């Protein structure tokens, strides 16, 4: 295959989240995103490295047998979001279930662990309780648009007036806001030129309470501020025929360069700056920036499964690490001795404290800080740990500190199964066994999925048996076969188109697979020194070399 050339092939399988392996026969194999197993597609090779090709999807030539539904959303062809709409919900969840199981099966060492399949979302449409819409234009110098990013585009915006994964009130508010600012010729913020006024529209809804709060994110541009006419806009919003109660309208000033929602200043233009939501009998106060699961009804399914895995908590000390606004901590607190939550976002910690007080819970403690940095300062010692880290998983040094607590049970909640798999490898190497795992679909119509995993500690045997071995009868060939760093480098270069790997990367992978390395070899000079980590493609090449020289053996 050649870069820039177009090819056709059939999608043989898909890896999380949406990378399809496309077989083009004698011409080769390529990875192409946004595909579904069984599709025949055309694509253009965009990258070629180390013999592997990556393609950009051009067209679906033939549908997959799994595609048995018509897209419900009129924006499906243009929007970069809900790519699974061409499958019914049964096929969606089966595909996600198999992806998660394949990922876990590839790393879990005890093959008798129980995989409990996938739990479905109670609702498949209008489930999102939060949406961030962007201002922009649908094409260069086009009229004002407000919605979601166009597929494969950083700049162009699709005006999502009929988005199907949010409540209809969101679409009414979006249309009202867009028409108001378009009539006044208020300019959107140009990310490249760093000029303009309108940036985002953020809407949050309490599904159980039927409350809505909305925030208009702008710059401090004086011309935009003068033209905005917020009093008139609020009057229009209050006259909308909404199912929900509009509790507040906010303006958030953000002059930062990054294309993210953040606040330099927040102004309450109307009503209140918070809404409330209820989960599993508890009540939570939510602001524009609060971390809260985006599918409220699905969150009850997820947290119920997590609570089931936690099991009996009577008189137990529980650590809820990466605790967000303390949802899990407060669900567990009524039947625990104490729950300690650690979260790096200070505002989320304050919200957790307020919510605990709101729910009458006095056995919760929430600490603001990075788990890696503050975990050593916690005086309490846990009996059980719940982990719910960001998408990229847990920092290796933080994971080691978690392991050092030696708790009998760990419940790990992950929104990215590949990150979970990486951390499971380390946990198993340190004596933990995966007992159960379950996928939970929190994001119908999309490629995303949550996973809950229960691990238990394998304790060392209290007794031992003496065994006499005849060393002459042992096959120690593999143990004696050791390659030098230069031999490993030569093997990688020869088999991976000249790829270069450093001694540092080789040492990291050898340590990962339990091969003895000098105690201080290639370690940072101080604990504060940041050290580059071996990229995945180079790790794969080094592992192949180690297998070739019989230094490791993978099943």
C-alpha cells in the first residue's frame, strides 16, 4: 500500500473504540476509523509506518449485516458523534460487549474469571444530561452556526437543531439562542485568529428533577458584549414552551486560547447557578462545571453494579479515588464506617462536601489533590478501594501506591477499557486476581462504553512444602538465553523498517515483564524527574524481540 492511494476492502474486526481492520486481499491490511465489522469500504492511506497502514474512510460501499436500522437523527451524515445509529440497540450492545471481553481476555491471567456481559442503558435516546454546543460556521465565512463539530473537522460546525440524544428542550434553547445572536450579527470566536465573542452554549438537565440550567460562554470582547442584548434573550428563553423548568441563565467569560469551557468570570444573568439531580435516593447539587455522569439513568445502573461488587461494607474504611463530586462515595457511605474521597479538581471536592451535607452524611471526607501526591498523607488505612480514574487510567506511580495498601478488594470503574487493561496487567503482577467484570452501556448510539471490574488479593500461602528437584532434568535453555541491548536494537531495526529503540525503552519493557534489570539502571536521577515512556508501537517491537530471544513467553 502507498500513502495517498485509495483502496477498497472488507472490515474484518474492530478494536476499541472504532478502529476497523480492513482486509484488502493481496494489497494488504489497514486500520480505518469509524467502521463496523462486515462493511465494504473505500479509504485513502494517510499514514504508513513500520509496515502498518492507517487509512481515512472515504465511503461505505456496502453495509454490514449488523446495520439493520435507519439513522434517526437528520444530522447523522455530517455530525461526528453517534456513529452506531445504523445498528439497532441489540447489535450495538453486542458489539460493545465483544470488544470489552476481547480486551479483558487478552490481559486477564485467570481464565475462569466471570464476564457478566453488558448492562443496557434504560433509555437509548434523549439520555444525555449535559451537552456542550460550539459556535462557529458550517463552512468558511458562512452564517453563524451553533451545534457540534462536523465529522473529521476541527473548525466546521453542524447546527444540531434536532439532536436525538438530548431532551427536546435543548434543541428549542439552541434554536432560540442561535437566532437571537444571528439577528444581531454577533461574531463567534475564531480559534485561529483569536478574535470574536461567542464560544459555547452549555446546557445541563436534572432528569429526575426536570430542572435546566444553561451557560453562554463568551470572550470579554467589548463589541460582542454591547451587541448581545441579554435581557431580550432571557425574555425569549422564558417564553419558550419547555418541558423542564429553566432554573438559571449564566454567562461565562473565557479569554483562554484553548478550545475548552473554562471560566475567568461567571455572571448569573437569570435565576440560579445550580440545579439538582437524584441518584439512587440521594440528591446532588450540580453546577455548569460539576463532574457528573452524563447519563443519569444509566449512572444508576453503573453505580448499582459497582455497589454490588463492593459487597459488605459494614465497619469498613473505603477509599474512593478519583471521586469527582463524590457520587460513589455517598452511595457507599450509609453502610460504611467511613469513606475518603480524593479528587484533583478543587471545585468538585467542594461540591462533594456540599452534597454530603445535603444528604445528611457525616462519615465522608473529601480531599482535594492529585492521588499520586496526597495518598501518602492520608492517616486512615483502607479496607477496600474504589477506583474511577480519567480516560487515560492511573499514573503508574499512583497505582503502585494503591497496590501497597494491600486491600483485599478493589473495584475499578473505567470509561476506557484499553486503559483498564493496561492497569490490570500491573495489578495482577502484584498479586491481584480479577473475579468479575461487566460492561455498562452509558452512551447508546456511540462507540463508548464503561466497564466495572472486581479484583481480590491473592494472599501468600501460610504453609510450604519442600520439593526436591533434579536440576539435570530441567530445561533451562530459555532462562539462559539472554540478548544484549544491542542485539535487541538490531532485531527491532531489522524487522520494523529501521525503527530505533533506546536502552531506556528496552529497560522499561524488561521491567514490565519481570526481567531483572540493574537496580538503578536507566532510572531517573530524582523522583521528581520526568522520564519519557515507551510508545505502544515500540513496546510491541521490543516485546517481539524479547520473545524471539526466548527471554519472555506470552500465551
